[in-house]
C-alpha cells in the first residue's frame, strides 16, 4: 500500500508498506530500496548525485502512525506523518488468533500423546 509521496524538484519518491512489514521505496517509479521492518528502518537512495535517506518509524502500540523523514546531508528536507492502514492491524490480529489456536491445539495433542 502506498503511504506517502515526496517530490524533490521533478522527481517523485514513493514509500510503500505491505501487510507483512516489507517497506519499498520507489524513485520515479523504479524500485531503489526494499527492506523488512516492523518498527522502521532507513532507506538510502541517490538522487542527482546526492545521497538521501528516507527514514521510517512506526510504533506498533502507540498512535498507529508512520513517521517518515526525508533526510539530505543530515538535515530533514521533509517530514510526513501518515496513519497506518487499519486493514494491516486486522490481518495481524487474525494471524495472531490463528497462531494462538494452532499452538493450543498442538500442545493439547502433545500432552494427549504423553498420557
């Protein structure tokens, strides 16, 4: 899901995040960074021979917001705060419930075989 877009001169930097924690950064539609993170990470990219960092920060149990900072030479160029997708939270709740039920059933099966 696309969360944010930064425009630097005539260049477009896009930040995307999947349900499973894969963050992607696109520069003018081309993938320049793809990393896994639950709480945030730094993505490095080169634009017009200059180094930029797109830093994401997500606090899972706080405001459910993703803070994005575009940094150039240690200075914040632009900062955006976007709401995390509610669907992501629902998917993870369902996965958690499924894992909990599965582990419960597995433990009961193992204990039943011991007796």
